[in-house]
């Protein structure tokens, strides 16, 4: 990147109002920049073009809600398969140690939208959500530590929590560490 340092740049030798700055590489401008009669704007504003021949204006962008594109459509992206598709985000996730005492909160190693994990009995847990789901029509994905045999089952989905059961290879409930849970909707 080339750096050009100029102070008090003025166009005094031409009758034209145009000033041209040419660089052989990327050019970085620091400090205030006024363009074509536009003011300097305020914090958080962006410079918006109205097209060729029009003076740009400073505007405050509106925030988008619910991952919309501004037109009220669902958030979509192209993940390399040639077409855009609606993105469904992980609404809850947690990695916890399920070997703690019964009738107590388990140690959470990392999480998103989880307020606590309660141990109801050996291998029986309730994952409590910080923010409720709009309904209980969601998908639960769960797994236990690699190398352990058995199954992890998510059941009885509710808007504020989901129960997770950890089983051994003989279908007896058993404690695991770690147990990972994700909820998609």
C-alpha cells in the first residue's frame, strides 16, 4: 500500500473544481473527508450515493430484525451449492459435564442461550433456555464424549427447556462428560 501524506491540500492552479489524486496502489485516507458539498455526518452514519452526478448524503442505516434482508425475507446464503437457501440457526447450544451430583446444576463448559443444566438423576438432565423458543417444534442434536458407547436422547421438548437422557450400551442411564446439545429451529 502506498502512503501519501498531504496537509492542507488545495487546488489552486486550475480553473476546474475537480481534484484528482492518483496512486499506483491502494490509497488510505485518514481523518475527515468532505465530498461534493456533503457534510461530515455523525457517528454511525454511512455515505450513500444517489447515482452519477448527484451529491452523496450521510444516512443512518436502519437495523435489520430477525436476520431479514431489509425486504422482510428470510436470511439466505449460498453455501457453494449454486443457489441460495434459507439459513436456520442454532438457537441453543451447550457443552457440559454430566458427572456432577444429582439434584444440582451441572458445570457448563460453554454455551449459548442456556441458563443452566439440571441433573435429575443418573444420566438424566434438563437443559434450561435463557430465552424461550416460540414453540416446541424444534430439533435436538446431542452427543457424548468420543470413545464412550451408548446413546444420547433429547426428549420432551418445551419452549423453555429440553430433557436429555444419556444411556450406556445396554440402555441403562449413565453419566457422561462432556455432553453436547444443540437446538435448531
